[in-house]
C-alpha cells in the first residue's frame, strides 16, 4: 500500500457494531488493505455512552467535542487534540458530552474480523 492522506469526507460512517447508540464508525484502512492496523473516524452524538471490553489496542484522537473514558482506575476527560489509549482487555465506558465528538482511531490488530 502506498502513502495515503484521508479526511472525514473520505469515510462512510456506519453504526458501531453491536450497539444502538448514536455512535458511528468508518474504517479507511483495515484488513482489506494488507496492513497490520485499522485507521478510521468515529462520530458520537451528544450524551451517548458505550461500554465494552477492548478486543484490540485502540488509540483514539479527539478532533472535535469532548469525551470521557472511564475504567476501574478512573476517568480520562479528553477534548480536541487529546489522545486516549485503551489497551486490549481493558473494560471502558466512553461517554460523549453535550456537543458530541468526532474522533480518529488507530487499532492493532484489526478490530473487525475479516469477512474474506
């Protein structure tokens, strides 16, 4: 794969698998492209909450809005320019504040199994 540049306009956002909240994700690079990581964008509507145990190592960069990520160890509040690392196996609750949030993410390995 060659070097690539992406913007939010490049992604087709879909409801995050397995949940009903106003949370959408879209991969730009994933298992279909032959690399070891997944890269994409996420959009959280205002006041949304998602609880899950991380299946992969996940790095989330907040581009717009605010999120709180809570674990047994405490809560990380993050806004534009902040990066939150969520290690594989960690149980997290991600909560979006009143303005919602736009994020970019990188996971290792891929968060969604290949359907090939």
